[in-house]
């Protein structure tokens, strides 16, 4: 899924990006389970696969926030860890090269829809 829009997060010192790339279910969350599956007299409940961020889309979104929201002009490579869950409240760090210097930015996932905040590089 492509990056769609960014909004200012205000005085908190971070920018918010909406619907950053997620894999595993498209734009909508997976449909809920219908209760369980009966097999050989037993019932087991199936959970939908967890949604994870698309690494390339996430890195592109971080780059866009750094340029558009923080007005940084010399943004080089952005690397975010793979396999990050789309789960509200979790945070993780990405690395970014700014003017030839490697820095970190913290992303905080705000919603199960893939919204996240990008903190200022440190």
C-alpha cells in the first residue's frame, strides 16, 4: 500500500503519517473468525494472521515525513527493521543517513490502521 498523507503532530516533536504501507490484508483488517473450525470432534479457534508493515513502504514514508514535516534536505538511506507488527502502542527505531551521518528515528504506531508518528532524528 502506498503512502497516502501526512499530518502535523504539533508540539510533541513528531510527525504523523497515515496509512503507511502494511502487508497482510489490504486496506481493511482481515475479517473476523466465524467462531471456530470443527475437525474430528474438536473445536479450535483460528486467529487471523497479524498485519505487518511493508518495509519498503515504511522506509519511503519515513523519508517523506523527514523531508515534508521536518524540512530536511539531505536525507539518504532509510532502514527500518522488517516484520514490524501493525499494533497500536508499539515503538521501534529506524536508521537514517542525514548529511552523511547515521542517525535514529523512533516510530510509534498509533493505530491498527497503520498510522504512526515519526520522531525527530537523534
